[in-house]
C-alpha cells in the first residue's frame, strides 16, 4: 500500500446514463442510502459520505470509508463516475498511519492527489467508438 484500483462495470439500472453537474447531487444522495444502510448494519465504517466532485472535465461521486487489509486499518477513497451506462470506479487504498483509525485524514491527504490524478485523467471513447489499446498498436 498505497494502491489504486480501477474497475468498470455496467451501471445500476437506476443510474443516470452519464453523470453531469445536474444529476450528480441526486445520484450521490441515492448512493448514500446504500452506505447508510451498511453503516447502520455495522458492515462498513464510513468516514465521509458521497458528494459530487469535479476532476478535470469529469464529475465524480466521492466517499471515504475504512477497511482492513492484512489486519491493518486502511482508508479507501472511492471516486465513481458514469459514462454511457458504464460505472467507472477509481479507489485509492492507503494504510492509516495513526494510533486510531478515526484519525485517517493525514494518511489520506498524503496520497489522495494520486487518486485524483488517475481519475481526472481518465479518457472515455465517444459513444459507439473504442479507444485504441496497446494490444492494437
């Protein structure tokens, strides 16, 4: 650690087709419903609930939660966006370098700009097109 993990999957059926400034706040609140449920159930420790954030030209939904990695407390900053029905997630995972997990801020601040840089520089193909990959060059 630290580590950045990127995933892409079909967006949930009730997601906007593409995330933008107009639909980001309602979508963040929709996602918060699931986070609140898992926090109440005790299955997740949420440090910061979902909120919109613009990185470069892309709107993301950001939340911060705690997890364990090899029994060490970690902070996970999750950045999600939706483009053309696909949900893209960039997660920064860093060990919490504090005696108490609640004091995660310094550990996150130390690394978070790397997660922002990766997310802010994502490239998306126009609808119906594909970007050239290394294998096709």
